């Protein structure tokens, strides 16, 4: 994510300590970061997508600041939590969209279209809600197998975090994050394609 002129980690620590002014200074910075992320996540959705970037940002931000019992360690920890909330909001929206669809059944989709490449990690909400729901299910399964790898995917895919930021949030090395990303990406694509084949 882009470097910031204001030290978000310092503001988070001050907010943890009860400094209300720190939250006031933090709000516009975090809101803008979330707005960029939301725009990137939604920019390739099909026309007529009913979830606007502003709505997504507002919901994620409200859920983040409502977590008053969380001791934020740093910027990476905070945006790691934002990634998880972003995922939940997008998935809940996709589920609601499905429940209103006539028939409400999942259709076959081309999972190779989900571009989980290293150069463009911000593609979680692309193309179809079906793909997002397949991805969410596969990520849940990966979490049961290897929670750290699933977290790496969530942070990179839903928050566009760099390897360094993910490593800081998870307390590991950049090299481990890169290795986890490659292995998890391959596992997810295979798992999602297998699940998709079952629909044929």
C-alpha cells in the first residue's frame, strides 16, 4: 500500500492509549486508504454492481473503529483486520445478491479468470459474485489446513498489502510470505476449479 505522510502506527498506538485526538487525525487517512482499496476491488465488477465503493468503505470503517477492545500493534495489523472485514462485507453482499436471484443456484464459472497474480493482488471482487463465493469457500478450507497461508492470501488479495506489510503483521519474513503466497495461490486455484467441476 502507498506510503503515508502521517505515521498511522503512531496514531493507532496513541488511540489505543485513549487519545481521542489520535482517532480524529487517523480517520481521514484511514478513510482515504480504504477508499482507494474499495475502488480497486470494485472497479472491474460487472456494470450495475449494487455495492458502491463509498458504501463499502463506510461499512468497513465502522466495523474497524468499533473494535475498541483490539490492541492495534501497527499499520499492518490494522489493515490486516481491514482485509478480513472487507472480505466478509463483499461475501455477505454476494450472498444477498444470490438469495435474490431467481433459482438462487450457483452456476459454472471459469475459475482461471480469477487473476491471482503477484502484480495485481487487488482483484477479489472481479467479474462475478459466483467467483467471490467460490474463493471464500476455498479460503475457509485453506484456513482449516494452514491458517497462516490463508491469512497471507486474505491480506494480499483483499487489502493489496505488500509482502513486507504482511510479514510485519504475521511476525514472519518476506521470503516466507512469498512462499506462502505462491503455494496458497496454487492450492486455491486447484481447489476452486475442482469445486467448479463438481457443478458440471
